[in-house]
C-alpha cells in the first residue's frame, strides 16, 4: 500500500496537502484525514486528496469506502499506478477476486517491475483457480534476484509437483542463504517439493527447519501471539466453555435463538478436509459458501456468555444471531441461499451456535489424527495458528480440540454430525449424498459429485487440492514420517490411533 500524496504541485492548497502529509507521516491519521477532506471539498476534481483518503480508508479497514474513492481516481487518471494497486488491495480485502485481479493487472501493465503488485496478482489468480497463470507469474517474478526466493517458494507451495529440477536446485540455494520470512517460506516449499519426489527424511528436515524459524519469529514478536501464551489462552478458553455450557445451562436457554434460518457450520481442526467439504456443498445451486468468514467470533467477542454478562434481556443468543447475520450480509451473503460458514475455530462455539440457531447444521470434519497433525506441521499458514509449528504442541492442541468436541457430544448429543475424511475419499458418492440430503436436508444435486468443476474463489491453503477430483494419496502419509513423530504421538494421548 503506497503512502498518501504528501505534496501538491498544482493550484490546489499546497499548504493543506503538505500539512496533511506531515500529519500522516507522524501517525496522526485523524488530523491528516480532516485536512484531506477539506482539500477534497475545495476541489472535487483533483485526485490527490481522494487518493490519500483512500489510503487512509485501507489503513482503517474501510475497504468499501476506499474502493469507491479509488474508482474515481482511476477514472480521472487511468495511468495512476498506485491507485490501481491499492484498488486491488481494497477489492482483495472485500473478496472481489476477479475485480482485484483486473486492478492488479492494470497496475502491473503500468509498472511491470513492481514485484509486490505481481505477488498480489499471483495470489488472487490462485484464489480464483487460475493456478497455471499464477505459476507462470511466479516464474516471471523469480527472474528478478531480489524476488527469487519468495517467488520460487510461492510456486512450490502452490503446486510442488510443478517445480522443475532446475527450480528445485535454485530453491535449495535460496533456502541456504535467505533471511527472515523468505528463509521460512523457502524451507516449507523445499519440504513440499522433496516430498513429491519421495525424499521424506530430507523433506522432514526442511519442514522442521521452516517450523523452527517460524516459531522463533513468533517468540520475538507480539507477546499476545507467542505460541506458549496462545496455548495457555486456548486451554483457558476450552475450560471456560466446558464449565459454562453444561447440559443444564443449554436447557435453560433453549428457545432463545433464531429459528427461521438453518445455516451450515463446518468445524474441525485445520487440514482435516474441510475445504473439500465446503467445495462439495458450494457446488449445490441453493448454497452460498462464505469461506472462513470469522463473523461468528466477531458477533460473540467480549459478550455474553464469553465475557462479562453485558447482554440484557432474556434472549442474548437471539441478539448474537442477529449480529452474526448482519455481519455475513455485509460480506455478501444473499439471504435466499443457504449459508455455509467454514470458520474451523467455530468448534469452540458449538454450544453458542446451538442456542443462536436451533436449526443450524454443524458438520465436524474428522480426519486421522496423525495425518491431520502432520499436515499442520507441513503447512506455513498465512496468519494465525501460532501453536502449530511444534509437533508436541500440535498434539496438545489437537487433543484439547477433540476433548471439547467430546464435551459437545455429551451436552448436545447428536447435534453435531461427523464426516470422516477417510470415508469420504473411500466412498465419495455415498458420503456426499448423505451430507447433502440427510445432514443438510437439501434436494439432491448431481453437481455436488462434480465439485472439482465448480468455479469459485477458494482462499485457503487447500485450494488447489479442492479443485481436483477426490484422491487418496494423502491417506496414511504419516507413515512415511513415523520415525520423526514420537513427540506428536505422545502428546496426542488417547487420540493417537492404534498402530499396526
């Protein structure tokens, strides 16, 4: 994101623009915005103040306001590189992927050597399912030495099987001397490529090195995002939920929620097959999949029953339901369609969901624990998941999640439907029919069997896999790494599968 205009060289009030730029540079955003608004009002035809206000809008996460302003700027000055790039940023944040790709492409046409624009465009292309185009763009970016490590890593993480022998050697070299985030990315990417070549011991070393680097970076970063702190917070939250959502509490609040809607919530642990399940459901003509919206956490954050009992009246869950629906509507949900929310951490909120939406469908994606946890260890997450870069800690997190799911089954028997990943890949048609018709109560739609042909944006690490026909090659992958997994197996405790 580029900085606002800090200097005027036209007839507009130069002093105001310079003062606004000085405020922005000093972090006085409100003061800067007030001055830019004055300039904008004085001369609505000038693009400098609207552009700068759009940059401030992006900084404040007011992406729709930024989009509107930047469209005006680009119409008035089609050659404004920064306006097109930031328009892409705003559209990407609004999940308007196709329009974001157009905006980034226009910016890149104006300034072909702008690496950040190229990386942003490649990300959007991959999200849209235009994987081959993204790969070619990464190869173009890799021709520039400063961008090479990052570009090769992104290519390899997107589709490791596409990496050539020469690119693998280049990736090895980059992993040997890259610094910071690039070093972390290149090691995870190297692990993925080596795995496709059945070099599992070498792949594990690469994953382990990448995880150690990521964990070290987290340890010196924001104290609230350090792995040990996050694990303690997760344990505290799980304990609180189990103590709060007893069978008696749930019975006392029954009837408080919204009964006129039956949203579908996909819950579980990362890397459990949830993106595939979402893609299957999203292929149904009566479904609108919202991805990992985070809307439920926003509706519940800091409010009853998760924080102080600030909610008033007899129906706090009805209000939380209304807040949630308003949030997903702002994200583009069309109320005539059945809503699917794939925010996995909603497994924490099963009790709240049951009270907010008595007719909600909750689908628990469950995969072999060792395959699930290994897949987490092999994944460099874009954000969050701070506790998933150490095998023992992953095992503890997984056991805590399963223990909470066991609690929900005890206090809400039969309310959550479990879909086994192994059953899904072994008997796809039977499991998909069961999911669509019996679990979700929808009319059968054959498109759900052709889910890999459904064109939609997928912004998760499993995007490329979810666009392929169902395959079994990831089942039992942990056996290739078994001798390295002792800390994980010990931490899983009762959830470690019996080994033969």
